[in-house]
C-alpha cells in the first residue's frame, strides 16, 4: 500500500502546478543567462546601440548585409569579412553512404557546401 500511495502522491503534485511554474522560469533563466547563441534581433539591437541608427534602420542594414552574403555564396563567390573570416563554397564529391536503420548502401550525390575559415586575428584573440 505504501508503495502505491507514495508514487500517486508524488505524481499528482508534480503533474499539476509545479511543472508549469518550474519550467517557465527555468527556460527564461537558462535562455538569458546561459545562452551561447546570439539571435538576429540581438545583433540588430547591438548595431543600433553602437551606431546612430535606430532599430528599424539597423534591422534593414543587417538584413541587407546578410542578403548580400547569401547571394554572393549562391553565385559561387567567397565572402571575406575582415577580423572574422572567409565564407566560401566548396564542391563535394559523390560518395557511398549507409541508410540508417536499414543498413542499405546508397549513393550520396555530389553537391556544394559552405565553408568558413576563421581569420588569424580572431584565432589568436580567442
């Protein structure tokens, strides 16, 4: 009896309010304190803070810069960003692979991928 009563009592409070109350602060705390990724909106805020641009203008500038980089890469060009590194397009050869789960051998077609080479000044500064 004690075994069935304890899990039921433990499960009921855990399923009710504590889960909702515990999860929301944990996510917001981990997102603000431990987040290692900077979102586009955060970049826009930083650009607006460091320049005389307002947030709308900074957003347009960041979006335009990203569009230019993407279009250049789609065109097969490399993009160098001083102090950061160089994005380039690299061709990949066709190769043999194995389909997960079935172990069936498949041919992965040739394609292209984006590579990034870190600038030496950034490497030494890390």
